[in-house]
């Protein structure tokens, strides 16, 4: 019989006793004392019945409250157990409770986590941070906290955690409760975004190097130094840039950083197809190695183990050179890293082309200056030749046929005319004189040239000419044929 039924039974008995007494009072004559005694008994029974009723009602209320509380606790427990957020209670530095999601985050079951020290789930570098945040909550310095740390999983891997924590009671004693979120995906995305920004900034820096002053070797050395100083690249602080020869059959070291004298000498010239750099130049593809391999033909006693990125420098499909970068042994190839280095190779290719175009422009400007100078000299020289031709004509007219001096005067005039043709060439070179095209007998040109040549060489040298059969004619500027 439940407590409710027991109280109801007592109440019924009390009411029955009261009814029985009332019946007896109507049948029996009692003294005043006896009536007073019976009235007291009746009043007492009514009060007792009322008190019993109140006790029963309060007992029923407590029972309902307990049932409601048990239901609420059950519902709360269900929400915690099914939560997508990791929840844990820490007391005395140890884990007192975890929900299943906590176990999924840290790859362990709740039973494996309970009673372990909370700092076992934190990487050593962040344990001081977590311990300080727990202390602040327990001492009342902070009611709630919000921070991030790196968690340590059962398999030794790390996980990025964002924690919201507050103070609670567990078993009647102070404890801290924390809600944990796995933010690894968000942290990875933020790092990726920062890496992309670094890549773009690095490429912009390489582009700015192409605008710096200096010859090609100095500019390439600045580019290599910048490349090796990028902290997010897993490179050793040494490497080289080798450029292809004009024949496209070998590479020559043009810039280097941190290489020994032996390596600089051995790799001063690398044929296409040999060693890792030559292979990259021959195939036009990046060559990667994590250790010293058989293809690494350059070696010496005591050479330490290392890896390489050999990245071709290409412009419009043509290999201009190779970037040779050193790696720590066992380096794991990174697609993002390789992609950046190949982009850097394209930037350096444009840098090389810019330098060559700049050199070509400078040479063109020098030639233009020489042309202007030659034009000015030719103009003044042409004035002198005009006088020579005039006076030689007067001299020829004053000499009779058969006079040997007349032949000398004629030769002076011919030589002056050839000199005038040369000045016309200089003026054409300086773009001050148009070409005078005419049909020229090449045999006659050769014979005229030989007359002067024989007199210059003297009798010790015999000069023979074999004229072309017929009359070879070319439409040229005769001044440029002499």
C-alpha cells in the first residue's frame, strides 16, 4: 500500500470514530465533565484528520515534484548525450564527466576519458593556457571564459578546439563545465587563405625585383634570395639559378646562394638531360626528390643527404633556365608549394625577358647614338671630298693625255668618289641618306677595287680575279658594294 493510500485510510478511520461518538451522544446521558471530554476527543480527531490530510497533500506534491525533476533530468541527459557539441566537467584537475561528442572529438570513449587529467587532452605548448583558464573560473576571477587551444587526440594527432566554459557544482563541490567545438576545418581554411595572400605578396615581390637596377646576374641573385627567405616555404637556405645557353643544349650557373666551391665548380655548366637540373631543362617539368637519388650525378665524399626542387624557367614553352632549390631530407612534396614555385619560375622568366629587352633597348640606343655621330662626321667629310673631287678634276683637265701624272690624278678622283660612296653609306646608316639603287656590273666593281688593292699591296703580292661569264648585274647602291 502506497503512502497516499495509508493516509487516506487513517483519514477514513478518524471520520468513522467521530461519527460513532456522535451517535452515542444521542443515546447516552453524560455528565458535564464527560461531555467536555468527548468534545475534546471530537475536536482532536477532526484536527488529526485535517493534519493527516495536509501531510498527504504535501507528500503527493513532493512525489510529483520528484517525478517532474526526474523527467527534466532525463530530458537534459538526453540532450547532453545527443549534443553535437563536446561537453565535459572538470573537478580537481581531472575529468569527471564527458558526453559522447567529446569522445568523438578526441577519438576516445567517455569511459577512457573520465578520471584522466584534463591536460592529457592538450598539446604541451597550450597546457599553461588551459590551466590558467581553469584557475580563473574556480577562483571567481572569471565566471565564463572563451578561448581556443590545440587538443591532443588518442592517436597523437592534434585538433583545433574552441571552448566556452563556466563554473558549476558537481557532487556538491565546485567544478568547471566546458562546451567544446572542433574548429579544425575553420582554422585550416583561415591558414589556406593566409597562405594564398602570402603567395600573391611573394609573387608581387618577385615582380618588383625585375624593376630593380643592375645586370641580369645581380637581379637573379636578388630574386633567389627573396625566394629562399619566404618562411612558409620548406626550403634550405641555399640554391641556384641556371640559365640556358643560346644553343639550348646546356645550363650555366648565373646566380647562387650558400653553395660550396665544389658545387659551384661542378655545376657551373650542366648539359641538358644530366643530373636533376638537366632533366628539368630537357623535359620542361619540375623534378622533385626527397633524398639523394641516382639521377643526382654530382656528388663528393661526405655529401649530406638532401632533396631538391628543380623548377624549369619557361616562357611561351621555351626553357630559359632552371631554379635549383635544396630541401631537408625526407621532405614531403606539397602541391601548393610546387604550384607556387612553378609560378615563381614564370615570373623569373618574364624578369629575364625584361632584362634582355632592356639590354637590347640600351644597345639600340647606343647604335642610334653612333649613327647620329657617324652621320655628323660623314656630312663634314663629304664637304672635304667635294673639294678633293673639284681640285682633282681641275688637275686632270690641266694634264695632257699620256702624261703619267694624269693617271695619278684620275686615281685620286676615283678614290675620292669611292670615299663619297662610303660617306653615303654612313649617312644611310644614320638614316639621313636614302639608298641610291641602280643596275651595277659586278665585274666592273671588282676590277675597279683591284686597281687600288694592287697598288696598296705592292708587287710582293699577286692578286688575281676570275670575272663571271657574261655581264652579272645587280640592282644595288654601288656605294655599299665598295
